[in-house]
C-alpha cells in the first residue's frame, strides 16, 4: 500500500516537473517502477495552417518509465485563433500506456481543428492535457505546444453581364474579390473572348491593381462591343489573374472561365405594299441577324385606322433577312396618318417580345390614281407610298382587264376562219361545174 502511493505521488511529481517539455531535471530513482509521461507535437498538416481553413494536429504520448498504467485520456484545449469543429472530438481515450512506450512505440493522437479567418501569420500555443478517466484535466499533465499559422492569398472573379447584343456598345464590370486570409498585392487582370467575338473599346484588356485587402473587392469596367458579323450564341470568356504569393514567394496565376451570350440584334421593318378593294398588304421583313419564331402581326386599336376583319396575321418563323406579306381589311378616316402595327415574336432566348412600328400609308388620292392607272408603264413594287400595289392583286387585275381582248381576238379568229372556209367551198363548187 505504501509503495503504490509512493509511485502515484512520484508520477504526479514527475509530470509537474516535465511540464516544460524535455526533462530538465535528474531522476535518480529506478525508472522501471514509475510511469513517466511526456507529450510532444508530431506534426501539423498543412504546415503552416492557413487562416480560415482546417488542419490536422498530431501529438505523441510517451511513457519513459518502465511501469504501465491504464484508463488515460488525452485532450486538446483550443483557444484563439484555434476553433473546435462541429462533429470532431477534442478528447480521445488512449487507454493503457505500457512501460517504455516511447519513440516509434509512442501513442499517436490526431485532432482536427480550424484556424480563425482573421488570424494573422505566426506561432500560437495550444494546450494538450493527459489525465486519468474520471478525473479532471487539472489533475493530470498539461503540455503547451506550438502551431504555426500562415495566411494564403485567394481571389475570385465575376462579371455583371451574361449577355450582349451584337453591334451595341456595352459596359461590362469585372469584380475581383479577395477571398483569402491575406492581402493581395501586385495584381494583373486580363480577359479575352473566344474567336475575339467580344473586344474592348478605347483601352486594352490588361488592368493592374496594387492592393486588395482581406474581404475586399475591386471593380474593373470595360466598354465592349460584339461585332454584328458574329453569329449569335454562347462564347467562352477567359479571365486571367496573377498576383504575389507570399507563402511561396512566387507569382500565383489563376484562370477563370465564364460564358457570355451574344444576341443577334432583332428588328423588323414594315412597309405598305398595296391595296385592293380595301384589303391592304403589308411587307414584314426581319432585318436582324437572328432567326425568330412564332411571329404574329396585328393591328392594335387606334384613332385613324380600324380593322374590318381579322386584326391578327400569323406568320410563323421568320429567318434573319427574310420577309413575308400580311393582309388586312382596313378603313381610315385620316389616310395620311401612319398605321400602327404590332409585331410579337419569340426571341432566340425564348422570350416573347412585342414591338410597335409605324407604317407610312399612301394618301387617298394616291390610292385612287393607282387603281385608275391606264398607262402601260411598269408598276413599282417597292415599299412606301406613291402608287405601289400588291404584286398578287396587280397580276389578278391584269388578267381581268385582258379577258375582253382575248374574247374579241377569239371572235375575230372565228370570223376569219368562217370567211376562209366559204371561199374554199365556192372554189370547189366552181371546179365541179
């Protein structure tokens, strides 16, 4: 009984003496009869631990004495800048520590911790306790070990535009955000688009930034233009960023990729083509580069013009550069007033779009003179006022006006045939007599 109490008291004494690490005292007793514990840092991964990130800490528990003991617990007690991770244990039950269990035979305990995001680089202490199960950590042995913390530069790039209209100048802003735990210095930012579909105007594509603090961002704005010769579609945008890497004393190069949609400029031209008995023909042309679907032409309610029949004409799909005709039965109280026409279509992005166009219509006099034109001059089928007619109705009118002449010609041919027949018959009778 006396010997056991002496051993335990000696254990506590030894642990208290060894609190500063490797032993700085001379032990004259025979170590075979004692438990002599020590805690050492094995490693940390990564080294240095990065502010804001998780790291692994490995410690070794050694017994330099010859006597073994059981039911030991090792505990790590994190303090700023170290934080506990939810779901990760700060206490490990290592059980029995055998005699002379040191060096390669030492017990290894691994803990997972997080470094605070606002930690600066440097060495920080962390306490590790070893004690008997059921006892308080203060009754055991505590060792303070050192963990090295470093800061890492990191940045992300984003842009505020996801689509451009070909032929239109657009302001595009790139935002460079410092997402790391250290300031970023000496940045160079540049970008380029696939096949040079999009180019900067008035400046080059390279910008330099001297400094971005932790959690801060810098906006870089360009005036850009997508050529009208570019086919509509999604184009790849490559964004390159370089900056100083203080941890490795090198230049960090980061490439970001983004997609940007180039839209073909969609527009329509509507013009008057002709009129026949109150039925007006309009020419509708897709003057944009993009093909559009589900095109509908309609005449909205307006003061000067009214629709007698159907006010909507379904065209369907209309490719860029193509045109078609729409017919409406219209009447007007002011023939010199423009006709308002609405065009609704499905854009290449899948959106339903409605635009309005004003169509210059011919005056009432022009319409009358056009219908009573008896000259043989060729008709002008171009758009706009001035006697223009619907090509289909013009052909119909020409055929109609020619019918009397055709009938007269046929009658004349018949009369000539009868006359010739009679002459031939008389000659035959004369020969017979």
